[in-house]
């Protein structure tokens, strides 16, 4: 069975977005992919925990797509984590609901790639800055994959310039869905965007992985 993918989009002003809007538009129509716009669904932050948990249970791959805000996510995603990932459900005694699922962040940044290095002005890599997401996934028994990153968002002057990144994002989701993606390797890469050709295979890797 193909993997079922849930993309949580978290952008507080999508109508002013360039990168995230183009990226999400590139995957919306993909069979097997569900897109949820968290700021559209919860403009007052009143998160429906039961709905979220049901959606999580119904999918095998959970993607968090968001712009990088203060080296982290927009605030609603933090609220979502705080409310949805309950003790006894996501972690702790009896908390196995998410175990075995795959997860990664799809991140756009204002800063260039060179800034997100130990010697760069942001001092840390994106993957290092996402350590709370990595550890949250680990605590919940999920496999955390390297982030998909689009850097230097201000350099784009048109949707056409973002299109190759959006096409790669679509390739990643298709390959994950169809079991043509090397999740073992993606778990230790710094950014999956650096290694796409090695991660995506034209043939099915392990048929019947999802039962
Ligand atoms: C409140 C706020 C905080 C931001 N913090 C960061 C940051 O920590 N690092 C960074 O590289 N860019 C930062 N940016 C720039 C955004 O990441 C960038 O505008 C966004 O990724 C562009 O995507 P979009 O076209 O979908 O809006 C910030 C922007 C805002 C509005």
C-alpha cells in the first residue's frame, strides 16, 4: 500500500507568501497527499485536538511545512504540538499512536545557506536548530528525516524561480508515498535537499512496507 502523507502548512499570511504558497500549490493535487492549512483552520488558535489526532492516525508521513521564524516555526505550530501530542497518546505510558511514522520539516528561510553553518552568522545548521522537532519525533517513536530547505527567499522575484524547488518537493512526496525514498539515509543527512538524486530511486525499494 502506498504511504499516506499529511502536509501541515503553517504560514500566518499565506496571501503574502511567495515560497510556501508556490510549494504547497505544487503538491495539493497529489493523490495520497492531504494538505491542511493550520492558520486557515484555526484563526483563533482553538485547535481541535480530536480532529488532529484522527488525521495523524490516518497518515504514515507527517510533513510540517513552514517559513523559519526566529530560528523556529510560526507560533501556531508550537501551540499545535503543545495540545495535540498528549501524554498517553503520543508519548509516555501507552503513548504509541505515532510510533513508526515518518516526519520531516519543509522550511523556507530568509537567510542564505552559507549563514546556516558553524562559521556563518547564524552559527547553527537548520538541522541543529530543528533539534526540538527531532527529539519530539524520537520521543514519539517517529523517524525524523532531514529537512527540505529553501534558502534566501528574498532572491526570488517570481514564482517561476521557485518552481524548481517546488518540483523537487513534489518529487520527494511522490517518492515517499511510493516507497522510492531512502529513509535510512535521509534520517542522517543534514538537509534532504542536498542529496535528492541519491535519496530518490526510480524503482520501489521495499514493496509492502506499509500494511
Ligand atoms: C517574524 C519573522 C521571523 C523570521 N525569522 C527568520 C529567521 O529566524 N531566519 C531566517 O532565515 N528568516 C527569517 N524570517 C524570514 C522568513 O523565513 C522568510 O520571509 C520566509 O521563509 C519566506 O517564505 P514565504 O515567501 O512563504 O513567506 C523571518 C520572517 C518573519 C516575518
